[in-house]
C-alpha cells in the first residue's frame, strides 16, 4: 500500500537548468551581508577579503570531506566558524544571526517545473503524504524561502528535510530514516523520487524504498550500468501513471 512519496528538491521539483550565474560571485553578495552585520553589530573585522577566503576555503574543505564521510556541511556553522577564525570573540555571534544576515533568496533564473503543482495537488487530494529531502548545506529554513517563491511550500506542511539539519547527506541511510520518521511511514509504504542516481536512487533503495528517477530526456531505466531505478519518468505526470500501474486504485 502506498502511503507517502519523498521528493528530492533541486532538478526534481525546482528546475536549475537555466541558472547561469557564477555561484561564487552570487554567494559573495550574501556573504558580504554577514561580514557587514558582524562589523556593525558584533566586532570590527577589518579585512573583507580574508573573511571571504576563510569562508570559501571552509566550504571547499567541508564538501571534500563529505565525499567520504557523508557528513553534511552546514552553512550557518561555516559562516560562524569563518568569523571566529578571523578573531571575533567566542560567544559574541550565533549561527542564526549569521543565517539572517546572509539574507538568502531564490535565484531569479530558477523555476518550479510546470508539471509539479498539479501533480502534487493530486497526490495530496488522494491522501498521499509527501515530503522533501534535499542534499543542501543550507538549513531548510533558507530553502523554504525558495519553495515559497516558487509556490511549493504549502504542499509540504510537515516534512521538509535538508541534509544540513540532519547532519548526513544522501545516500546515507540516516537521512532517509529521518524522513520516514517524519512522515510516520515504513520503507515499503514510501517511494523516493529524485534525479541523482547515487544520492537519490541508490540511497533510497539502500534504505528499503522504491526509487524513481526523474530525467529530462527519454531514457531507459538503466543508469550508468550500476544503478537501476525501480522506475524512470520525465515528468510528474508520468509518476502518476506509474503509480496507477504499481498501486491500482490509489486514486
């Protein structure tokens, strides 16, 4: 019996294919807000370039370490640790203050896939629980800003999970287990939909869930000869048809 569907966020529900900005340049604008806040309200740092370099070095190192450990980086902790490394007094600044000053917003060139709202509405109307599991290093409070901008937030009132908040990245089983506990469902009652063959498909299958691969072009459900999803779709409309096949009478 199908009770729930978990979705990856980026390139599964939100389309990043038209994003062409330089990420480091874009992020530096938000980082500057943190630096200015610290200088204005906390401690007179004097070297913007040193703080920025400290931050970017820590981000790079955290993601490199995560390749093997699957321990998720956390934007707020990196912002704070970079400031501490530049000399601000211990205890003078908090993680949430850093995140507030970062002032995150949805990139203008990202969009919800056009098939997403209608499909999510049908799932909820048929009492299928739905949730988000994203490998973001931003806590979900920041990703919620994007979801609200794209008109998706109201579809997910209960289960929205960022790796930064859980501490583990997909494909680690703990992040899937956390999501299942959030939904109150068992693995055999839950499907995962994502676009990454390792993080989403192999990760979900390793946690006991059926996994559906979202791809932008028609494909056979054989990915790189190593990971075989339980199903492959091009749109969420295809997902609904797949559910009709797997779970007759679910709607």
